[in-house]
C-alpha cells in the first residue's frame, strides 16, 4: 500500500484532490457535465462526476478500463 503525503495548504479534501490530479475530458459539455478521471496508482483508475466532486468515486483496474474503452471504440457497446 502506498503512503501519500499532502501539502499543508487548504482542506484535506483540497489536498487530496490536488494530489490525485483529477482530469476532465476536453470533450466535456459546456455546462461541465462530464466524468473526471484520476490515476492514483499504476493499476487503478478513479472516476467521479464533475458536477458532484464530493460525491462517490468509482475505482476500476486499468485492464478493465482498457477493455471497456476498446469495446466502445469497436462499437461493441
């Protein structure tokens, strides 16, 4: 398990978000309705709703994300 250190600035939530480096798609809606993604480790990908960043977070393995995006690109979904 990794131990991550936070900068001593802002709230714990702000520090966690800055450390995770959440990214929003360049193809997101103008109103900001999209999914954000973070890559906290080599084998996990996190997803959250950009309109509710304090809401739930879904963690998925990288192989599962790769299979999902391949299925989308191939028209299988």
